[in-house]
C-alpha cells in the first residue's frame, strides 16, 4: 500500500490560518467533505475529535496522524497538511505539530489503517524525510515530496 495511491495533489494542503487542533480538524473536515459528496463535514469533524479525545495521535517529532472510519467513502484516502504555524494536538504535552497525515476509510477498513499508519510512520522515521516535507511551498509540492519519500521507502 503506497501513499500516492491514496492521495492526490487535491488532498495536500498548506494550512495558514489555524491556531488550534480543533481549527485544523474542522478545516480538514470541510475540505474533505467538499471533495467527497458522501461525507458530511460535521460528522467527520465529530469523529476526528472523538478519536483525538481518546488519545492524541501526535508524535514528539511534530507529526499527527488523525484517523477514523466514516460512512460515505468507497475506499481509504490520505490527506496531508503542512501547518504554517504548529499547533498542540494534546493538552497533556506541549509538542507542537505541523505535519498531519489524515487517514480516512469506510467502515471495515481498520486493518488497512493499521498497515498504512505503520507505513507512514516508517517513512517519517527516515533521516531528513520530515525536513523535506516541511520545505513544501504548496499542495502540489507537498504531494511531490510525499511521492518521493514514499518511493525512496519502497
């Protein structure tokens, strides 16, 4: 399972005007719902918020992996965001995140999520991979960098 098979330049964004975890999740929910007619932004936001409230998906490296299954999708998708200003994803720590890999799938795709999360985590652990992603200038550039990192990992 490769990341570029589940994402596209239209699912990669640099977010500029977000100041909290909830702002990020809300904006991403709206962007995804706009591209997937079967997904309601409010339902997606609530599902992501519920998942984050059970335990933060943030890592000490400044990467967050919000994920959920939701009705209205035919297959899993990955949206990737670079935040212009990092935000804390957990009240329990002060680790700001500025890279998000948002994984969504239809009900029944939980095992695919686990495999995909593991794959993305291995890519993020590669030397210089996160630094490379953090240099993206726009969504197209972010997508190209993800393709490159994923290809280097394969």
